[in-house]
C-alpha cells in the first residue's frame, strides 16, 4: 500500500534549474513592468520584489508537491494569513499574478508551458502598446485632495464636470475617501500652460481644495 504521507525524493539539480528559469523569467517581467507599466506607485521598488516572489513560490511548490500531507498543511497555513495593505493599483495585482504563475509553473516542473505562457502574455501587452496611439508629451497626472462637505454624493460628478470645461481628456484613474478627504487621480491633457493655470484657479474657487499636484507621465516615480 502506498503511503501518501511519505514525501517523494526531490532532485536538487532539477529544483535549482527550475528556480533559475523562474528567476530569469521573473526578471524579464520585472523589467517590462518597470519600463512600460502605467502604475502611479514606485515601479522600480515594486519590480525588485517580483523575482523574490517567484522564487519563494517555486520553492514552496517544489517542496509541497512531493507530499500530500505538506500540501494540506500549506492550505491550512495560508488560510490564516491576512494582508492589511490592499493593492490599489490593478496593474500591480496583474504583475503579482504573473510572478506567482511563473513560480507555480516552474515549481511543478512545467518549464516549457510556463515559458510559452509568459512570452505570450508579455507579447500581447507589448503588441497592445505598439498598436495604441502614443499620448501627447504634455499629458499629466492630476491628483486632488478635497475636503468633503455636506453634499458628498455629487462632489465627484461636479469635479468631473469642472475638469471637462478646461481639458480635452480627463481619464479617471483612482478615487479614495478617508477621514473626510476625497482623493481623486486623473490622467489629463491640457492644450497650454495657460489652460492649466485656469484649471487650478477654477478648482480652488469652486471646491475646498487641500492639495493639487501634477506629475508628468514620463516622470512618475519608477519611470
């Protein structure tokens, strides 16, 4: 009778090879995210974590795949893990899943499938960038901090309407509300510096602004 609790022997050479392949693939993914990602966070700092996540995942899968008992123990251990910091950027979550998928694939000895899948995903994202129209050089990220008053329900829509009176494009990216302060982030395109000045003056006159900041797209942290 086969003992399902007895761990199968692991090949050190195969494990090292799998982790080396995972490291190379995750470094390619990290480079792609750092140079072509659109996240507002520090992409350089976040990209350095992706290879570590891939190697950790590959190591865990390599160990637990040899034993049913270890696999069940892993499920129990992960069920008690709680993360207090939420991932607010969808693109960060996407690349986290890619890094984990690489670790799962190479850890399960599915090297060629993992390689083909990663190349297909990166190829699709690169093709989408090439086919999309390049944004103008004066595109900006606008970040607003507005104190919320009694009429909070229409505040967001009124901000949108006011923006569209001054700019050609106001692409909403992020919204947070905390401690009575509304934080909204937009990707905007202004026709001229004077338009930008008029927008700032109008927003300050209309809303209880705590802070207004602009970031050029090519100067976002990590870019």
